[in-house]
C-alpha cells in the first residue's frame, strides 16, 4: 500500500508543478526578465502550453550595453520556444520578423540547441536557419549556421555560416554562395580582447558592375581593432575593360576604427591579359605603403606580349619585357593630390624606356576620385628611349586638364637621329612601316647637332 501512496504523491507533485508552470509560467518568466534586464525587455501575449511550449506574440528590447558588450535595441514578432527529448534533448526557437537597430533584420529564423546530454550542458551544438537576412546594405536569401559550444556554453570553438543569394543594395555586387567559418570565440569576454581566426570561401562567382570573379578565398585573424587578412582570386574577368586577371593574391591589415588599410599591402598576380590589345602580363609583384597623407607603391612585372596598333595598323610588338615602377599620391591643400609615377621598361637587351608622370588630382575623397575618374590637371609625361649609341628624349602634356594620348602635345629630341633610327630598326620591335615615317618626320624638324627636335 505504501508503494501506491508514494506513487500517488509523486504524481500529485508532478501534476501540481506542471500545472503551476502552465498557470504561473508567464508571470514567472516576465518577473525573471524584468529582474535580469531591469525592465528593458517588453513581452506581449506570453503563454505556456500544456507541453511547456512558450510563445509570445511580440518582444521589444532596449538593453543598455555593459562593460565588454554593446547596447541592443530591436524587436521580434512571434516567438515559439519548444523542446523534445526523443533521441536526446533539443531546444528549438522559432522567430518571426525581427530587427536589431544598427545591425540588421530577418524575416524568419529557426534555432536549435542540442546539448551533449540531458544533464550535461558543458558542450552543445547550435544549428540555425535564417531567411531573408539583412545586415547593413547586404541581403542574403538564406543563411545556415552551425556552431560548437563548450565551457558551459561560454565558448564558441568552431562556427560555420553558409549564405546563399547574396546582394548589396548600395552597389551592384552579387554572390551565389559564401561560407564563413571562425573559431576560438569566448562569449564571456569582450571581443576586443580576443584573437579570432576566420576563413571566407565564395563559391560560384562574385559579380559586380565591372565584371565577375571566381574562386575567392579570404582568411585571417581579427584582433580588434585590426583585421589581418590574405585574399586570393583564381580568375577575375573585367568585361568592361576587356581584361582578365588570373591568380591574384593580396595580404594586408585593415583598421576597423579608422577604416583604413595599411601600413603595407602586398599584391601578386600570375597573369593579366587583354585580347583586344594582345596584352599578356605575368609575374606581377607589388607593394602599397600607406602613410599619414601619402600613398607609395612599387612593383615589377613581365610583359610576355603586347601588340600596339593605331586602328588596324600595327605599330609595335613587345615580348618578354621586364617592367619596374614606383609611384606616389601626396595629399596637398585645397583638395589637391599630387600624383607621381616613375617606370622603366626593358624592351630588349639593347632597348630601354624610362618614363615619369606628374599630375594633380582634384578631389575631396581620393578613393572616390580613383573610382569615378576625378578631375586631373597639369599632367606631364617625360620619357627617355635608350639605345647603345643614341637616345631620344621627350615630353607630352595636355594644354588643359587631362586628355587622351592622341590629344596631347608632344616634343621629342634625338641626339643622333641617323644612328638612333638605325639601331631602333635592328631591335625589330616597331613596325618596319612606322620607322621610316617617324625617321623622315624627325629629320624634317629643327636640327640640333647630329640630332633633331620635333614638336607636334
């Protein structure tokens, strides 16, 4: 008999506790939220079902940031919290349209937490599916997240986020799919005190206004406020410019506080080609150095082939030519940026071209200036063509602002006209039809000793 009484008492206690949870659950949950968040969380139409399923029609929150965390303000429409113990404990949360001010919004979400055991919460698996996620100006049709939690759910050891159908509202950029993974995130410590490795793979293609890119990978470490990263791109055709870039790699550091790259960015490219001009460049290596009011860049490359034409008339064919360059942009007063570029082209063993460009860029925003072709004034090009026994020097400039090469004014001077054109012909770079025309044009200009000066 005492066994029956014990069973009845257990049943009565369970039913009482169960019923209390159903009846008093909403009030207890509201009091707990108020005590924890000091009234900064508002819950409407909170309900607990006989299966202990918790629902709420609307949650509004305005949580002040404490040390190591940021303030959160937003809302969630439609919350459904449930659980099941079949095949292990699983907690499931379903959210309706939600928004966090300054962060983003989503149409719907399903989040599952699967602890290691019913009474073992030291580690757990997190699985989430988000629909129509918007973060800033970026929108993803669908996002799937998996994560491994440990240290009593206070540490995120690994996480992977797969997003599909990505686009940007501000600029014309679209991606089919990307996978972002990161690890070693301590959820109990400020993020600025941590070093977080990450990796981003973009499968398919990344499409923009100028072209598209394939095989993009971005990896690095976040160590606030800096992000050190390496990026690689297998192939990037820029259709608007008829240029294809193969095997691009770059390394740099980005300052999240000042929104600046630097202090050094290194770039390498296996190949750059353009069918329209018969251009093929290989083995490009370059560096960009960022200073307070100045950007300095250096680089080398090999021109495997380049065919220069005037319309359909061939002018020159360049092959296996080594190029070295250095350039700088100096910010001056009154929105002026001084642009200087120096380059050396070893066309053949006996033919070298050395040139320099000086110009002023007029713009308040240098990045926008470069992207949108800002005003260019006082452009001037100097060049020197060196052969074993004779040289040609020249300069080209625009009378007003910036102009195309065929609109520039030119002045060339030879120190020995006959020897220069004889040796130039032996190099077999320029068209045999062009060299006689150029020779007689220079010979008909103003003589200076054994050379001449031609202005045109």
